[in-house]
C-alpha cells in the first residue's frame, strides 16, 4: 500500500469536510430530528468562529433529552457518523438540555444553531 497516497486522500477528504461543514451539520440536524423532533443542533468552535485550519475539527453539539446514559450517547453519535459517511473531523457531543444549561452554555460563546 502506498501510505503517502492514502494519507493525501484522507487529508483531502478531511479538508473538504471542513469546507462543507455547514452542509454536513444540516444533514446531522435531519438525522437527529428522526430521533428527537425537539432536538437542537449547534455548531461551535473554530468553524463557527470562522478561524478553522486544516487540522481543526468540526464541533457539533446535539441537545436532546432522549439520552439517559453514555451508551445512548454513543449510539446516537455512531448513527450520526454513519449517516454522514465520514468520522473525521466531526466531534459530536450529545447532551441533555440540563447539561447544556449547566455546563456547555457557559463556555460556548460563538455558535450557529441549525
């Protein structure tokens, strides 16, 4: 296997995902609404701030009360990654409304809600 070619292809795919992050987040929102029609999907971090680099990730916060434990969170995150068709560079955080209000809301200063 030509690892240089493989890595170049991965890097290209990753960069395209970063450039088209908002389109991917719209897809995440559609998938989330199948699980919880009342969910909120928030894009935050460097993409929302407009200062992303090629090594950035895409931070997406899913706010839903359909999760009871870490297993539920992992299932939702896995379903979303599969629906996207890519894992990298997406960081999907699945939280309850209470967790959002008590923690995430404190440090997410720039965001886009979908």
